[in-house]
């Protein structure tokens, strides 16, 4: 593969498990994964929220860097991801 090409793994929410995301990060692979409404996020200031409960407005776009994805034994996981939020118009 040419050095100027960087593959990006694109998956649907069936591949959203934290173990898979951690594996992608450990192998320095770029990825985009759609995660489902209700997924738990924890920001750097320890504020927790679920996707779909972040009070976004129709058409709003937001980018959250370094959020912890999911919970492990009711504690935020050490897996940090960047999350792009957008309100999909039906």
C-alpha cells in the first residue's frame, strides 16, 4: 500500500463494542463507528450523559474530544474516543 494512503475502518453500530474500538486504537487504525442512542459517555470533567440525552437541537453539530466510552462495572472505561454528534433529520 502506498505510504500516502491511510485506510479508514467504517462500521455500523454492530461493531461498537469497547474491546473492538480499543483494538483499533492499539493498532493505530483510523475508524468511524456509528454508535447507538443510549450509549454512555463520560467527559473529562466526569459529567456523564447518554447519546440522545445531550439536549442537541435539530441540525446541530457538536464534537466532543476524549470522552470515555461506555461503563465497566459502573465506572467509566479507560477507552477515550472522539465523538461527532449530529441530529439526523428524518
